[in-house]
C-alpha cells in the first residue's frame, strides 16, 4: 500500500468539501439541469453556482466558464476550434516543445489538415523565450498556445509577456493551466490570455471534469456538436455532480493558496535532504520560477523506475523509460537537453495539501538507506 503519496501532479485525492458538495446532486437534485421541475432546477442551480466558483479562482466572468470532461478536452476544443473558426485567416499555430500531449497531438493532427505549426525550443530550465515567440509570429498566425506551468518540472512560463506579444500581433492566446491552478495565482486578465484550460483531478476534484475559459467576445467552433448546452459551446447534458465538485474545488483552492508556502517549505526541505544523500543528483526545472510543490530530480546513473520500486510505499513519477538496455527520456527532459546518464534517474516528487513533514522525513530515510547500501 502507498504510505507516502508524492504524485499530486498526476492526480489529487478528492477533498472532503468536494465530496460534500456533490452528494446532494446524487441524492436529491439528480434531474436534468434543463428540466423545469425541482430535481432539474436544483441541478441547474448547482451548475451555475459552480460556474461562479470557478470564475472566482480564475478571475474571469462566470459566463466565460465552459465545463468539459477535463484538461485534454479543453485543450483539444480550443486548438481545433480556433483552427475551424479562424483558419480562413491563416493556418499557423505556435506552441512549445514541452507542452502536454493533449496540445502536441492536437497540433500534429491539425498539421495533417494543412496547418503549419511551429514548435519552439526551450532553455535548460524548460522555459520558452518570449523573443522566440515574437520571432516566430507570421502574418497568418492565428493561435499561440503555451502552458502556464510544466507538469514534469514545474517550470513557470512567462505567460504574461507572451500574452502581451500575442495581443500586439492580433493572435489569439491559449494557456494550459491544469498544473498551475490552485498552486499559484491564475488570473486570466493578468496572464493576457484568451483561453485557459483546467482539470479537476489536479485540483482535488474528481476525474472527468474540467473547464475551458473562453474570453467574452471570442467565438470558436464547438468540439462536441448537439443541443445548445453551455450556451452553445459544448453539447451534452451537464453533469451537475461533477460541476459542483469542480466548483467546490476551485473555491477551496482560492482559500487555500496561502498553504502553498507550507508546501514549498516541505519541498525545499526534501531537496535539501536529497542533496545530502550519498549519490550525485541534479535539479530539472527552474530554481525559482517553478511551482511551489514540484521537485524533479536526476539520481544520476541509476534507473528511476528501479529506484522507485525499491522505495516501497512511495508514490511518485519517473521521467524516463528503459527499453532493452536503452534509455528513452520524456520529451520534456529531451527538449531541455538533459543527458541520458542523468535523465534515466529522473523522478518527480509532487507534494500537495495533505503532505506532512513526517512523510518527507520518512522518504529521506528510505533514500539514505538505499544509497548507503
């Protein structure tokens, strides 16, 4: 059984207040939110309350929130929707080489449809240079999509600067904020974005729910066609329980932002302790411009998966895979030019709301035991 859970970037547990918000939608207000009777109107009210709660976290208008099945759907919706709606103005999209697969694969799909896509490089910290974005813009650039924070390294991208560049050139700008929401402030206006993606299961809500924030006045083709749900932007009967859970999670995330200082202190405590372990290590990601909960470490010369197997009861993620003696780094580490010798031992420890100092101390003891053998 998992004794020490440090994989919050992969998925968070569902918070108690989130479960509590969802229960009435299963027990009492189980009707279709479009129905006029009480079981339906109660569900509708819950959905709209959740929309307002999400707007509170992202500093946007409630009408700008579109509920989705998660971050991947949100990313697909905006990238394909912009292409379908504005492709007649041009077919050039700019993204980075370290985006989530939901962004990368959507862009690759559009390339098969005739779009031109520029995949920008990153520096050794995994960061995109705003000047590279500016240099890549063409007359027919319709969309720039750069994530807010990287899921593997936690590196925060200069989204505000990139957004300002997009505005000057008349290009739409999207940012995947699935990893940053709830960990750092995500203010839609300050980030200068037209679209923002979020995922519930990174935010202590259930899997299967997320949101796409679409700035007022921007129209894009729906990804899912049908009836006029979500103000015509996403067809399909709304899942009131999932929406309520997402809304409660957003509300809690906004209130719990100060707790990120505690989590950051635990993360730094872990990094300080790892550096005293009898083995060479190195950090992946920016030293300062990084999510407060994320620590991606190269245990150089060892296989990360092997090390994790020996750390019984520890849940974390690796940054490489080994196949018949060869090492395959994650695309993110590869784009950062991390060497195979170092990157084969990459492990991401991601902390969260329920991480304790005791867990960090026990993990450090397990690591010391392994490397002192």
